[in-house]
C-alpha cells in the first residue's frame, strides 16, 4: 500500500509475495513508500431487522 496512492485491491497469498511486490513497486517509484499491511482484527454488525408493514390483505391503508 502506498499512502499517496489508492486503497489496496489485491490480497497476496503470502507475506513474502506481498514483500516482493512492495519491493518491485518501490523500485519503479523511487522515493515512494510501499507498506505491507496485515489484518489483525475485524468487526461486523449484523443486526438488520426488516419489518414488512403491509398487512397482505390488499387494502392499501
């Protein structure tokens, strides 16, 4: 990931692959920093409640 670039879009299959890619990109872009990221935590809220307000009797009100 480059702080001056776009968000990451690819997940490398291994840390070594990510390091190799960061080195390749750094060589192509002298002076730019490429950071190998690691996911250490995640959160997800899964509490959507769908309420159907229609009675189902065909009467609109």
